C-alpha cells in the first residue's frame, strides 16, 4: 500500500504551533492523523511541507482543509500536488 503525499511550499516563518493547528483541524474534522515532513529549502525560498496519509483516503478535502489553515494563519503558500495513492505505480 502506497502513502499519499500532499505537498506545499510555504514562504515566510513557519512554527511548530502553526503546523499543530493544522494537524489538529485535520484530526478534529476528518479523524485522520498524518505524518508531517518539513524541510527548509533555503531562507529565500521557504519551507517544503509534506503531509503523508494512508492511500485509501480522498486527498481533496484534506488539501482544502490545509489551504484553509494556511490562509487562516496568514501564511503565503503554493500547493505543489498530491503524489502516490492506490493507483500509483
């Protein structure tokens, strides 16, 4: 079984508290617990943030919830896409 990776680039300072707020919303609204990978690309480019979930879920509502959270936190971001899932090779 493949995981689904939901990837964003976030520009500006990102705190653990910011990501905890989004993780709480995902758990509270959808009952899901994902794994989070945060990588600082470089100071000028920002943070690559990936949420990993089981492949059996529909990623679209999660993407929307993450985007709502990033907007609520007033963080500039770009959605990179979803990789993996049950139909992945």
